[in-house]
C-alpha cells in the first residue's frame, strides 16, 4: 500500500474507523463510541480529519437509529441528533487539545485524550439534556461509569484494529501525513 497518497491513506483510515464505529453502533443499539474515536483520532490524524471522522460516525449512527432501529422523527429527537453531532465534535476537540499539551509517551497521551474526550462529550450532552429537560438518566453515576468503561474497551478494540492496519502497512501514511 505504499502507492497510497497520504490523503488517500487518511481517507482509508477514516473509512475503517467509521466502519468499526458502525459495527459497534449496531451491536450496542446506537451507542456510538464517540469518545473512543475522538481519542484515537487525536493521536493519529489531523484535527480536520478527526472532525470528518466524527461527522461520518455521527451520520452513520443517525442512519442506523432512524432506518434500522425505528427512531421516531420528532423535534426532540432532531434536537438530540444535533446535540450528538456537537458532542461528537466537542469530544474530538477536547481530546485533540489534551493530546497536544502532552508530548510524553503515546500511552499517556492516549489516556489523557480519552479522559478529555469523555468529559467534553458528556458536558455537551449535558447541555442538550438541560436544553431539552430530558435525558437526565444518562448522568447517573452508575450509567456514567458503565459508559466510561464500555468506551474504554471499545478504544482498546480500535487500538487493536489500528495496530493491525499499521502492521499490515495499510494505513502507515495516514499517521505520518
């Protein structure tokens, strides 16, 4: 795959991560792992490409929700959809900002980026819950702990996928471009 241009490799990486996100979304009934994707993107691609990934994952998540899981087309669901798009982008910006502050070991950067991604994602969702006066159950401590752990496990799976892609040479240029 050395013949891939850096741009093509980045687009292939975005597609691979979007596909992995789609599988996760289907398996978890639309619980798209935005914080996990954001943390990984913050360390592997430019901010612009990370935003593209987040919007692609969000769009697929909405498609799964409305087309396969039977989400109702209501104003409230539309506002929640917009909130989730903003939260996805916020998680990427939070992870990217945190990762840029730490020139240390990649594992430390990843952990900090993940923590920042989760926190900014939940803060943006909290703003949506406040605006709609709904969705408060997502902020119960046990729910937050389960989400944090679930997204961390998904991040581990995405890292394994990233590692396999790197070892195969498939995406090597995505991170260096």
